[in-house]
C-alpha cells in the first residue's frame, strides 16, 4: 500500500514525464485528499465518482501507477489512492495534449504497478513464534533491510562467492546461442527478482524484447533504475511490477501474453525448498503460455569446501549479512538480540543437498521481548536460510515434474553453475 508520499512521488514522476522534465521542484507535500487534488488543480468531484466505483475501476487507467492491495483494512485508503491517480492521470494527459498540441495515445513510460498479496500475518507475532519454536528459525526475507541489501550487493562481488561471477561468464560466452535456441525476439522479458536490474539489460541486444517487465517485492526498489533504463532504451516498453511472487506470481494485464521469456538468474530458486520450487515453477509454467520460455540459473553441487566458503567468506561479509538480521528483527519484533553473542555458520547438508545458514549462540543467552522470552543454550542455532544445490539431472527432473521441458543447458568449464532454458513439456 502506498503512503501519501509514495503516490505523490509517483504522480510527480508522471507529471514530469508528460512535461518532458526530469526534475520537479516539489512544494511541501499536501496531506489530505482535497489538498492533493486542489494542489494540482483537480476537482474533488471526479475523484469521488471514481472512488465510489471501487477498486474494480483501477485497471481502466491507460497508464500511470496503480496500487492494488487486497488487505481489507487498506481498502478505503487504497480507493482514495486509485481515485487520485485516475484523476491525476486525466489531468496530466490533458495538460500534455494542450502543451504539445498533439494526441497523446502513446503511453507515458515506464509504468509502475504494485500488487500486494494478501498478508494477514503480523510480522512481530510471526517472528516471535519462529524464535520461540524448539527449532528456532527466522524467515530469510528479514535479511534484506537497508544494511542487508547493501551487504548482499557486496557478497556478489566477493572472491569467495563464485555464483554471480560464474553466471556472468556463462552469459558472456553463450548468450548468442541461448537467444537462438529460445528464439523469442519481440516478446516480453519478465525479470523475476530484478532488484537493481543489473543483469537483464545485458540480454536486450540478444533477446531484443518489446517489453521489459522487472518484478520485485517492492516497486520502490525499481523506480529509479527503470526510469533511467527507459530513457536509455526508448523502444522497449517498461513495466515495473511490485509483487511478492514467492507465494503467488501475478503478472498484470498490461504485460503481453505472447512470447514471454521468464528470466530467473542468481540461483535464487535454491532458496526455495524443492516443493516450493515445484509450485513456483508450475506458476511460471501457467503464465508462460504455449510460446513462452524460462531461463533459470542454478548453482550446482560441488566440493563442500568451495560451497561453504561461498557462504562464509574470509572477509566476514556474509557473517555480517546474517548477523545484521538480528538488528532488523529487534526493530520489527521488539526483541533484544545482541549480535555479539551470536556466530554465523554456513554448513553443507549433503543429505538435503543444501547450504544451511545458521546463527549459533556463543554462550547461554536469553532473548527477551515485551511479553515473552526464549533462552538459548551455548551452541544452539537459529536457522535463517537454505540454498539448495542441484545436479544437471536433478534440476532437469524438477523442471519435468512442473511440466517444463529443458531445451538447452549451458555451464562453465568447472561445471559450477548452469543456466537452463525450458519450455512447456
Ligand atoms: N540467493 C543467494 C544464494 O543462495 C542468497 C545468498 C547468498 C545468501 N549468500 C547468502 C543468503 C548468505 C543468506 C546468507 O546464493
């Protein structure tokens, strides 16, 4: 759900695009809906009539930002947001028409769309339950606060963390052939977990997409980069989508259904359990249609030392990444974790073929929060993340189970990482 400032910013962005400007000296942000509308010379009436029609009216807007949260208690605020954006869209289009004296049926680009999956859980309650459980765990997404996201960017360039570099080498060598085998020119390139969009634009010269659709949990992560990319690639229509696709892959109606190429690099599928991976792949399959394809990066099983080093690097960045999570949890769950009392561990579990990321208590320690506590004995561990490793055969089989057929696989000389291309079976 957008707060007031988010949608004001979205509106400013559109306004600037319509005027062909890049910057906008913003006056103090108006607070109420009335203030927001009068600020831009809009009538409250028009917004109201849209608001009474409810969220169903939202997709009707030809361009601009829509927020569509399903959470019940956000609904009223959401309608206001949609109403405001619709009214704002109309005003911007009118203004652009009169200014350029020409029809503006060409959409203002890029689009941004945030869809939130219904999430009734209170994160604090959820977190405290995970910490209290006999096998304590903290869900992996709490790794990625502001510090965690920066540390992860550093991890990807560490000498010990080979996946990112190895994947890039596979692209550098095999992209022309990958594009030829897949043959999806002029389609939609759907970049799952795009973040700072640093991989997919490198595919443009080979894949030649008509649409580029970066997907990330928050549309705000995409806004600045996609706006810049759109300027650099004016012939590619860009649609930034904010959605949590780990549970439910929602591809908005603006994305063309023909020739979809799903791009899922970084071995991120390794962070799902095999059964979660299976349901994720089935969702991709159902969104792919007959003529689509999936390109997916997989970290392969290799000697355990190399694997463990990648997740416990000599510079201690991954340790900091894992420990930082405790500070994030303290903020969200009101706990009093002391990172100095914990130690990062990354162990390869050969039976399950996965690296397990753990936080281990250095000595007996008690963690407290407003209405509870959990005592940890020395050496007791909290499980924070898994990273499953596959063999070429085991991953091919996983694709098959989800109704996908491998049409190509490219790997590096040491066979440390693989990129698969798959289509409907
Ligand atoms: N997708 C990455 C991977 O499994 C995530 C990752 C890298 C990670 N290093 C980490 C997650 C350390 C937790 C801790 O390779």
